[in-house]
């Protein structure tokens, strides 16, 4: 049964970047609409878009300042700010002002894809409250904060539990190091060293010792949590 | 706050005015006193001249007659006695003990001032030829009465002047204080980080109004500069990152050279980190002492960042210890604090080798929270200690050993500490590097 593709609005004044974003959007099987000024974007935002990709330094103003206005006008889409204002302070400001995610320019195409997928998934998963996440032999109990593989308990630290929960929410998709740092550690700066790798490595070893190869390295940019594919 | 200075000034003015007035009145008093005494002396002289003329004609008999005629007025003291000090004529029965006769003529020499029966007198006492004592004196009571009322008037006026000075002074101090309080309030608001604060209402056309205008002009300028700084950093970010963005897009189109493209991406990421650090440093410096800070659980941030880095340190073979007192609150920016701790811990891990120890301690000491990060690594070269927190400071040995860095990490740490009003120091230790940060308590 053919369904209409998810629509994504891109508010971006640089045609080259807008086109690059649009091609990633189409790559995800969504349809892209491009607005090149802020007023135009605000006018379009109330339509049934799933995600809005929003630039900041736009003709007509700062995109982040317009988020509240878009929401007031009925925009229900997830908002991903994609901006050259990429310092930690800018990111925190954007998230505080209502953005659902914030990706600084220059961005890797893989990173953008990962963020868009996560947002599309969040849009559908909202409101669901599963206590038990089951991926074949791997079970995650959200309230008890425990992990079981083949019915055997796997001891994980609180941080490792948050890590595997975030992986589970994005199962089957590439999750980047930056996403992990932002969502699991709530840090919005680039620490330079790949501290995240050490944590993922530890969790991964624990899961492997218990017989699950759920976490795999995705070539290039991050990790994939694919417990069913990797039996 | 009391208007101490203005009050002092007003009190000084009131005292000065009162003193000057009293001085002027004092001079006037002296003048009046002299004139009145002179008038009394002149009257006395006239009396003496009259008696002299009578004495010339008929000696004691005429004198006795004249004194008897005048003795009843009360304003004069007259007495003529015979050789045996028996009264011949005059208002007194006996010779007043306060005055002794001098000379024997009617000249105006040797005028004496004396006290008799409760009042002051001005007079001459003689023993006339043949042994007749004579006393002629005029009362100084009217003079004294005039001077006394003059003194009373002066005292009253002085009191009124002081009271008026006090009232005017405190009113002036109060009004000056209200005006100054407006400017002080503004300064407080600005110090708390609100650069847009201004004194409401029109400024009055006086020196305080002028001061307000000047302060406003100054704040406008600071606000513009600050805005320009922020705009400049935004512009730098935009102008740097937009072309880099295009480069990344184009790199994605290059196929068959994954290593080279990965290296290029890493270089770009590095360049962005340097610029971000520089912009973060100048932003933290520009916001220094300003507002915008929120209550932050320092213990929680310390524990989180430690938790992030501990596995990395353990994997490198470091012996890690965390000693963190719970629930220590400060006013801060969580993200900046995390960035600062991350820089410090990352630095320590970078320089330490297998077997070194790394410990982080957070505890309350007096009015501050004390954070100490100590490692047993190589420490800082002695000649670098003072410059360690300057931008782009790098130890030559690092460059030789190929340890990467830009010398911005510690500069950012210092800027973030200053942004929070925290005191950053490097205590002298036997081995390794110890960084101490004292945070003001919330």
C-alpha cells in the first residue's frame, strides 16, 4: 500500500547547502521543500512536515528566535537546527529555545542522516512507554534499569544502561559519537579525544561476553545497534 | 547606605557659616562695649568738670551743696567726707571698700572701675586738699544690661544658624542621596550583567542629569562594543564554517581515497576546534563578572565529567581516585564547567604515563568550594608555570615529542574560571601537576 512520503521542510539561504540537505532528505525516502528566507519558512512551517531543518543566520532573522513563533502558528514538526553557529554555547541556546536537535556546520552527510532518522523515529515513538524492550535474546527493562541476555543478567553501570537505552531507541540505525555525547552525557562540546569510544567499547565487551554482538562499528561515523541482524 | 560625605560637607558648611556670623557679631559686640564705656567715661568727665568749677569758687561748701542736690538720682555714686571720714554729702553713708583714693585734683586721670553693692561702677576717688575724701562714680549697669541682651541675642542667633544648617544639610544630603542612589542602582544592574539597564525618566538639567547622561552614553558604547564582539564571533563562525561545509560536501564526492578524505576531515575539525576555543575564550572573557549564571550542582557536573573520562584514564593505566562531596552548589554555566573539567582531565591523561596517579577532589573549604585535580605526571616545565594559562603557550618538549595541541586548553580553563569568579592556581608540588580552583559558594 503506497503511502505519501514524509515531508521535510528545509529553511536555508545557501542554495548549495540547501540542495545538499535536500538530497540527504530524498535519500531517506522523504520529500524536501526548500524555503530560502525566514518569513517564507515561518509561513510554510504550519503545514504537515515531520521535520524542519532550520538555519540560523537567515535573511529575515535568526531561525532559533523564530521557533516559538512557528510553534505558536501550529508547527508540530521536530526541529533540527543546522547552523554555522556551532559553538557549545550556541547549541545549548538553540536547544533551550525549543530546537529538538542542533547540528553545527560543517556537517558530515552521515551525521545529518543519523540526526534526521532519529528525529523521524522520535516523532513516531512519542507517547509510547514500553517498560520492556526485547530484541531477540536481548532484553532491556527500563524501570528496573537492567539488561538481560539469554535470560542472564548483565551487570552494567548506570551510564552504560543509559547508553544501551539510547542505542535501543535508535535500533538499526547509525548513531554518531556526537549524538551519544549529547544525548547520553548531555555535553555539547567536542572533547577532541574519542572518550565515547572507550565507553561503547566497555559496554560492547560486556554484551559480547554474554553472547550478544548487538553493537557494531559503522564505517566512518559511529555505531549501529543491530541485535537481531547480528545473531 | 548613609550619605556620610554629603552630611559631613553640609555640617562643615553650617559650622563655617555659624562661626563667621558669630565672629562678625563678636566684633560688633566689642565695638558697642567700647562706645558705651566711652560714653560713661565722658559723662563722668563732665561731672568732674562741673564739680571742679564749683570747688574753684567756694571750695568744700559749694561741693557739699552740689552733691546734696544731685545725690538722689541712683545712676551716680557720690560721697564727700571730712577729715575724720564723716559723711558731709552724698548717696553713700560709708566709703566703699572696693576703691581707694588717688590724687587730689579734679583731673580725669586714674579712672577706676569697681564693684559695689552688686553692680559695676566707673569713678574717681580723691582726697581734696585739707583731707576731704571725695568719690564721684557713674553706674555701668545700663551698659552691662545692653551688653547682656546683646550676648543673649548672639547665642540665640548662633543656635538658630546651627539648627538651620542641620536641617538644610540633612535635606540636601537626602536629595543628593536619592540622585546618587539612582546611578548606584544602575551600576548594580549593569554589574549583574544587564547592559541594557538605564535610568528611567528624563534626566534633570543639572550636574546629576549631566552625570546620568554621561553614564548612559558610556553604557551605550559598552553595549555596542559588546554586541559588535558577539556579532563578530558569529560572523567569523559563519564565514569560516560555510566554506568548510562546502568542502565537506565535495569531499563526500571523492571516491577511492578514504584515508586522505578522513585526514582532511580531521584537519578541518581541528581548525574548527581552534576557532571555537578562541571564540569561547573571548566570549567567556567578555561575559566575565556578568550575569546569566544559574544554580548548578557542581558535585554532579564533576561526577559526570569524571565518569566520562575515568575509563579512558584506566585504559591508559592510570590509578584514578575521585573524592567528591555531594550537593555543592554554585552559580554557573553547566556546559562551560563541563568543558573546563574536560580540558583539565584530558590534559592530565594526555601527559601522564602508565602507573601515574590521577585524583580529583571536590570539598568545601571555608566560604568556597575547593576543586583539586592532581596528577603524578611530568608536571609543567619551571619556565612555563607563569605562562601556562596564556593563549598558544606550548612546551617545546611537547612539540619535540609530537604531543598535539594548540595551547588553548588551559587558556579556556582560565577564562571559564574567571567567568565564574573562581580562583585558579597551580600550587607548588613535589611531583606532577596540581590545579586548584576555588569556587564561590552559592
